[in-house]
């Protein structure tokens, strides 16, 4: 017993796999993915005082976002309550 379209999904995946096996250039790669090729990044080492400033800034920014959300929630609530009272 199938659930929704899981049977047809399996058929589509099987057919796609068959199509890939027929085409030689896509036989060993899936969409251009190359296993051995990996991009290397050179990230600078973070110092303690920099991490502390970043942490303080993130706490401050998150507090500001929370304040904005609370103000927006209160404003929308007041508008909805006023609309409900007006309708009744």
C-alpha cells in the first residue's frame, strides 16, 4: 500500500538512474560533483579579545531584535483588539 506518491517517486528515481547510466559523461559524476576536489579556505585565527567583542555585539544585537519584535507584537495586538471592539 503506497502512501501518497511514494511509489511513483521510486519509479521516477529509478528512471533517472537508468538515464544517467546511458550517458557516458554522467556515468561517474552526479551533477558535476567531483569527490577529490575540495575548496580550501584560509581563515584567520581569532584572538580572545576579538571573540569577547563579537560575543558582546551579538548579545546587544539579539536584545535589539527582541525589543523590536515585542514592540511589533504589541502594536499588532492593539490594532487587532481595537478592530474586534469596533466590529462588536
